[in-house]
C-alpha cells in the first residue's frame, strides 16, 4: 500500500484539530476500504470569508459553503488533493442539525475524501449514495474511538 501524507493546516483562523493521529488513521482506513491509496492530502481549516473567496475565484459561486475539494490525483488508485473546510460553517451546521461539532466536522472531512475517491453529489442518487457512505464511515469512526 502506498503510504501518503495527510496534513492539517489553517488559514485565517485559530483552530487546532484534536486527535490528529486518530483522524489520520480513520481517513487512511477509509481510503484503504475503498481500494485506493493515499497520496498528498491537505486539509485546510479556514473561515467563511476565505472559503467564499475560493468559491468565487475558482468555481464562480458566490455562496457560503462548508467544503471545497480540489482533486490533484494523477493516478487512478492514488488520491491527492486539497480539502478546504470552513470551521464557521461546521459550527453553524452542527447547531442546525443538532449534532456535536466533532461529528459534523468528521462528516465533512470524510465527504471531501469521498470526493477525492470519485464519489459525486450533484444528482439526487449520487447524493444519497454519498450520504450512505458518510454514515457508514462515521459508524466505523465511532467504533474505533
């Protein structure tokens, strides 16, 4: 198995991901379970403004979002990319959906990984499949806590 690198970074905010080793292990297990290998994966935790600027500049969208994933994979079995996550959106959505911050953050993180693996969420069927995968990997995460 190709041993890649998963990094956690911040832009425009003070935020530190707790349990980094746990998250890395969980993400690597998810990638392995999907018959993929980990290349260079960067999680960039940021604020709404930073992510909105990326959304406008690269995707021509002027709306707030919780995540934007850029896929840099060059080989079909090694996933690489940048996953930008708005901690402000995660905080708001956790309240809105009445879940713990860490649960919402985990869902969004694995959502980005699933995009790198190749899952889509534009159609109703694709979105349903993506949500099912997210739920599955969140269950696996809670089992390994």
